[in-house]
C-alpha cells in the first residue's frame, strides 16, 4: 500500500494518498488528537490521480507517525 505523504513545509500543509478512505481515517486521527483545522479530502487535480487534503495548522510529527504505526 502507498504511504501517506504529508508536506508541512509551507504556510498551508497538504496530505496525499491514493485512497480517499485512508485520508478520512487520517482526518479522524488528527481530530481525535485535538487538531481541527483541515479540509476534507478532495480529488487531487494537480497530480491527476489520488486524493489530497489541506492542513491549516501544523500537526506534530509524533501525531502523524502514530497514525502510520
């Protein structure tokens, strides 16, 4: 399975994955950890395939990594 790609290098972060449900699960994970500023997953039009979502606040690496564990 493809890994979750999280890029928080800019002012607004973004997350990419081929499957929408995977991003919905990630969204629920960060929400349960108290992070509420994000968009819902949408088709990734720039890449032409897969799904993406925006992060409007920085999510700590340990929270991201605990989802992938």
